């Protein structure tokens, strides 16, 4: 079973991890934990809503790399930092 590492040019790169992987044979794509960061790896804002929107855009960027879109997402988990105000914004 071949694994293809996904690192779209629109996202920052890090030699320690891939943004996602595609597992051939089963056509499964696993996206790594995404943050509210831009192409340079910088947090886009102090606002939780803006960071969340950017994290979603990053997920969509990874899956678009292999021709998928939001209709192909089967599971999504969201984690916030302790003390983050999810009601603000």
C-alpha cells in the first residue's frame, strides 16, 4: 500500500510533518491538524473565528490537492486551546 504525502504549495511547509497523506488502494486521505496559519506559517489573527475559518480553508486546500472537496469529508474534529472564548466574534 503506497502512501503519498500531501504538502500543497499554498500551505506552509515543515520538514517534520506533512499536511496530509493519501493512502492508495483504499483512497483514504488523512489531513493533519490544521491551525489558523497562512502560507508563511503565521497565525492569521488573534480572533478565534478568523483562525477557525483559516483552519477550514487549510483543510480544503489539502483535500483539493487530490481532487476532493468538502462533500468528501467524512469526519472533522475541532480542538480549541484552554480558555479560548468560542462565543466571541
